[in-house]
C-alpha cells in the first residue's frame, strides 16, 4: 500500500454482530504497526449510530510481528478540535487481522482512554461484564482482553510507546495528505 490509499476498519461484536465501519487512509508502517488516517468529515457508522469526525485522527493497528498476546487492541489518537473529550482512545479487541485493505477485529467492549486533561481511565467495564455472559466470551478471550486492558493502561500512564507522542508525525502526514 502507498500513503493515502483507502483502507477500512471493520469492527464486529462477538458472534459476528455488526459494529463500527470506518473508512480511512493508509499512512504507513513503523515498528509500532500500521498507521491509518481519519480526516475531518469522515463518516463512521455502526447500527444505530453515525458519527462524522470533526478533527484529524490517526489509528494504530499493532504490528503483526508482535506476540499475539500483545496485539489485543486498536488505538486512535485525536488531533485538536475533536468533540470526544479524549486525546487517545484504545479499543480492546481480538488481535486485528488484515484482509486485503480491510482490518478486522472483534471489539471486546473495554476501552482505555486518555482525556484531554491527561486523566487515564478504563471505560465500559460494565458492558464487558454483561457481554462476557450474554455473548458467551470464552475464558481465553476474557483473560486476553483483561490482560491487554491492564497492559495498555500501564503503558499509557507511563508514557511508553506508542503513547509517548509517536502519533504526532502521523497526524502531520495525514494533514499533508488532506490539507
């Protein structure tokens, strides 16, 4: 792929239930993984919701060469002007897989966020607790999701890569592609 090529992020919920579908642009790859650009005006949809991005955002799909137990997430880093109130939003997912120009993962409810103020928190623990029963998450999935959530929260709190400003160069690249 070349910078600017269209890609898609397709998330489902457990049991192949539809969830977020997001068009994006491939920006490039580094030792963290594949960086995807989501410019302002991008329409993101899921059943019952439609959101239009108000700011530049870059997504990070963890590098496929990482051990599988370190790949249970997809991160989004927000540039200025967003209306979410979060600078960083990490979805805890099954390890993402590329299928051509589409990256697919199962969203496992848990999210780790860093707010615009710098506060870090875990969101949707209640949804995770409910869905592990109602959707029948296998024990290995529950363990993988919880370990990933803890690992991401600790890395974010310590400012370890990629939560150390690594995304800034990719936001600049996205702005360069889209003006």
